[in-house]
C-alpha cells in the first residue's frame, strides 16, 4: 500500500515538473515574441519619424528656393512672341578656372534677341530664363566660360540660327509692364514646383501612416490583452 502511494506521489511530482517546464518554455517563447515585436515596432517608428523629418527638411529647402522664386517672379503671363532680330553683338569678357588659384580670361559673343509680343505688340529683349536675366539683361544666353573662344562662338551662332528658324516662340512677360524683360523659359513654373513638392508629400504621408499603423497595432494589442484578463 505504501509502495503504491509512493508511486502515485512520484507520478504527480513528475507531472508537476513537466508542467512547470512546459509553462516556463511557453513564458520564455512569449517573452521572446514580445521582445521581437517591440524591437520591430521601435524600428518602424524610427523609420516613420525619419521619413517625416526628411520630408520636412525637403519642404524647407524647396520653399526657400523654388517656391520663393516662383512667388517672387512677375514674368508669369504666357503668350506668343515673334522673333524680330537675332544677332551677335559685342564680345563679353569672362574668366575660367584653370587650376588651384588659377584664373584666365576669355570671352564669348553676346547674342541679342528682339521679339514682339503678339498680344500687345510690345518689343523687348528676350532672355533664356531667370538665371540668364540676372547675369545679363542684354544677352539672351550666357555660356559657361571656357578657354576655346571659337567653340563658344559656334554654340551661340547655332542658338541664333535656331531662333531665326522658329520665328514664333512661346514666351513669358509681365502684363503690368513693370518689368520690360521677356523670358523664353521659366526655371520654376507651376508644374516644376508641383513635381518638386509631390515626392516630399508622399514621404510625409508614408511616414505618418507608418507611425499611425504602429500605434494602432499597439492599442489593439493592449485592448485584446485587457479583454482576455477580464472576468467572465
């Protein structure tokens, strides 16, 4: 009788040991899973914050460059211009870099292009874009200075011949005539600004969505755990 009772006690003890081991392994696996999930959530939040911060910096750079130049520009009215005259006038001196602390002089021909606005009939000098207008209000295009002066002349002549062949070109001007200059191209038009702001907006939306999804997952996990612990 004592022997049978001892055998039963041993079996119960063994079952308890096995149960404790299984329960301990289950707790360890649960803790490992929770740790892995917590690390993944932290990485996802860091990724979302990084995307949001990068998009904000891109917005800042774009706004102080493109958007500001687009807002300050008055040469925004689009119309059609007729090329009246395209000639090479005087040579303009320039300097190019030939090495460390080395600068040499060269020159390029100044191309003057006179156009007539078809809408108003006003005649003015045509500039390639805002950058060229800031460099020189007289020359249509200012090339990068280089040693070979003849190559610069050939390039400017080709531009002049191309404009003469076109005759009718799309141009931009100031309708209030506060500024008499006329542009052939705009550096920062509406489509350029839109495409520049599109990708930062996508990055900002993606980063915000990642953070919201992680927070929603954490909230649902806590809610499920509270429901599971609630007395039935």
